[in-house]
C-alpha cells in the first residue's frame, strides 16, 4: 500500500515544520505546496487510487489546511483546482496564525497524461489566442473565487497557480481587483506569450528590440484609440492597486519575458520616454491588430503592477526551470523587486 506521505516526504518542504506566516519564503512555499496538491489530486483520480492510498492529502494536512472543494472541468471531468481552508489545531492558534490565509484557491497547470492532456493543451491554445476567459474552466474558476469572496469578504484569501493555473489565477485576481477586492496572489511560472526577446544574450540588441517594439506598439495604440469604447488606461489604472507575486525562472521561456517586460519599463523611464512605455505596456501588437478588426480583448499577460521574484539558481533543464518544486526549496537563490504602474 502506498503511504499518503510517501511523495511528500521525498520532495515536499518538510523543513517547514513550523510556519512563520510573516516570512515570504514560508508563505511562498505553502502556496506552491497547495498548487502541487492540485496536481496530485488529479493524478490520484487518474490512477483510481483508493481513499487509503491517495497521496494528495499530505500536501495540505502538513500545513493544517482542509480540502473544502475540488474544482472539476466540465469537459474532461479532471480536477484542475481546489479550495482549502486553514484549520489549525487549538494548540498552535496564536497571534502568529492571524497572518495565515483563511482560504486558498489553487490551480494546477498542464498535465501531460492522456486523460487530461487534450483538454489542457486546448486551454493552452486558448491562452495563446487570448481567449482563455471565454472557456468553461475559466468560468468555473472565477465563479468559485467570487463565491468565497462573497461569503467571507477580503478576509485574507489567497490565489495560487502554476503555469496554465497561473493564468487562471490571474483571470480570477483581475476580476476581483476590478471590483475592489485585492487578493494576495501567487503566480508560479506564469505564461507570457510574446517573441522570446529575453533569450537574446546581447544586451544592446535586446534593449534595441524592446525600444523599437515599444514605439511601434504605442504608435498603433494611438492610431486605434478612437475605436475603443473604454480607454485601456482606465482599466490599467484600476488594476494597478493589485500587486500579484510573480515567480519566474530565466531559463523558462514560458515565463521569462516577464523579466524584460518590467525591467524595460524602468529603463524607458530612465531615458526619458516613460510616457511612450506607459502606453506600450498596456497593449500588445497582436491585441491591437484584433482591435483594428473590431475584436478587442484585454491581454491577460500584461500586468500594471507586480512583485517579481526571479530564481537565480542554475537550472539544468527546462523541466526543472518550469517546475513547481523549485519554489519551496530552502537553498534557492531569489531576487525580488516590486514594480508599480503610475
């Protein structure tokens, strides 16, 4: 029989035997572990494990959470997310646990197994086409978050997701932010669909391409400004108070463009063309072309504000660079900076 703690004991953050809820490393590790729980829940389902054999519970029970609800896709019936409630024993309830989240809504990313692969890849394509918000899985995710917020208010609710799950958490977080509910959000390896400029080694070439792209994007935005019903600036300003935490790895091409996206904004301010960049950062060229044909949409990956954390530790391969496990390692070398849209 498989022990519930087997996988957790091998790869889980056992070093967090006592969680300091004020510590960014501890908070990040717990959020990543609850996302991992969503992956394991779906693997338990696919492998038809008996209740006594399931591996997922260790990932939330170790941190004194209980599983309130699993989020089920209505197309392939896979588990893509879960809602957890913090329920510590009386013996550890004190002033320190007041900083713990009351609820965490977590979302997994793509699973490359037959039972869920087709649906997950379809949703990945919807993200690339900026149409994830029109899918039923997104509707289920956003409604679940709305229900929790409606029931308990802002009350220290966390959102967390990895890869495709980060896109889901972003959609839900943006939806809440537009109504004034700023939820603490952990986005692990969030996808950023654009040309892979960040992978260019020559800094001058990279900077030149980004500057040219900003001027082209800003120019197209000005040309199409009169065709939009709602100015993009208004939406960006509303969202700017929401500061999600992004966790990216430079060796992961799926999320690494966020590094250049935020650093370039500061560079443009330094050289005196911040107004150009403020316009460019709200738009993508692909979105602008859609607008020209009356198909306006709001690019999901463009964020006004964020707390960007970069994993500076070497990654031997893409699987490691894109994996969720890196974010609870105690020896990881991280570099963080907060970016605010003004």
